[in-house]
C-alpha cells in the first residue's frame, strides 16, 4: 500500500508572490482548504510545505506556501507533484477506495476464474471503470457498480467481480 497519496501537480506559478497553480488529482479539490501541509516531490528530495493560503480559479487550486514569497522561488517546482501522507488523507466512506490502492490488485470472477490485474481506473461522470489487464494482454473494462464489484479486499489485494453479459467478449 502506498504511504503517500498524490493530491495535485504544480502546473505553473500564479502572480509574483510565489503562489502555485495546482491541478488537483483528488476527487475533492475543496480538501485543500482543510490541509495544513503537503509533501513536494522535487525528483531529488521530498520537501514538506506548509500551506498558508488557498483559493480556487477555474479547475485549479491556487496555493500559497509559507516561506515561498517570490515567483522565482516557485518557478523551479513547475510540473512537480504534491502528496499527503495516508494519515492526512481524506477519510473514505463505505465502498470508497484510493485509486493507488486498487492498481495492481488481482481481479477474479465470482466463478473463481482469475481475470487479471487492475491496470487503471477511469473516472467517468456516472461511475468509475476498472481497466483490467488480462493474461492475454487484452483489456477488460468493468464498471464500478454494485452489480459488478462484489468484494474489494485491499489487504489481500483482491477484487471479486460478477461480469454482466457482454462485458467479456471471448
């Protein structure tokens, strides 16, 4: 299980006072308002940044970090990712999972047949879709709905599914 979860990517600077324009990679960008700190992965090291201010502009979060007060100080972090520790992550509800935890999980059919591993999760407006890479390298798309996803055991790394008619073309 990942100990850090990505919450955003610094896309550019904002203004001249060292603010960062962050593209949120979380399903709830409003969570930045409650966050006190993030971990910046510079590629060489990880730096804990204290969040001093948050505002929103279109699809971006504008973050002001303590100690970064100039555009030149922020410029070098363009394209870098922001993380939170699992302890500081948003609390999940029933039947909610972090995508990072689902990736690589084994997927079995309710008949016991092994289907493959979760390769990706596509977020759609209605429901997520799990992309399962099968042993023959083909991809199987399984909607994350109650009728299909029967059981998710993050600890065991296993997802049990029921395939509705037409999902698996043989």
